């Protein structure tokens, strides 16, 4: 068994779609990124890549590659799954936390889990998504940005 941790952060701007966990969430601000700015998927990718000792998302999908401009992060997640599968690993579980002052994430978590499970080819029970505010402190609390953490447990296939 191996464990990896991932972290990602993006700036929030008005009139940009807010994509988290592979779904669009109605809000007045969205995350700016070279791809679609999906902070949760990016953190999960880094956790999975780290667990498999495959470096990080920026190494595999650099923001200098025009093919990655505006890309749907679910595509990146599928590619990460292919990489860890090629190394002989399966996912035990992924645990994550979204840090965002507004909007509330609770109504969207079930859809995120369903979407992510499909993209990863695993059961939704293997994915945990939690959300928290920062009590109006820091860039998250001031609604200037969003961050996410993820931890992944992977196991070598026999």
C-alpha cells in the first residue's frame, strides 16, 4: 500500500464557470486556471500521482502545452488513472476537502462523487469529499480563491 497527498489552489474571478469535482456549480465567481480550474480534481491527481511515485500534475500536464489549455480536468484524471493502472496499482480510497467560503458545497457532493467515480472507474464509496470554509480568514475567506486537499491510498495488484 502507498499513500499520496495533493493540494491545489486557484484564484476566483467573476464571470468564469466554477467547476469542482467535474461538475459546474452555479456561482458568481469561478476558478481561473490553464485547464478548467477544477481544484478538487487537480488535488486528487496529485495525490494519486504522488502515491505511485509519478511526480505531479504539472510535470505530466504542463501549462506550456497548448493541448492542456482549457482541458476538462476529468480527462486529466482519466489519464492519471491509466498511469497508475499501468504501474499495477488500484485505488483503495481517496479522501478530500474543498476549502471555499461560498457557495455551500453540501448540495453538490453527491453529484461530484458520482462524476468522479465514473471518471476514475471506481465505486463512489471509495471517494470521500468534505468541504469547509475558513471562517472568512485568508484568501479563501475573502473569496479571492479556492483550495483543495486530497489523500489517496493505492494498492499493488497481486
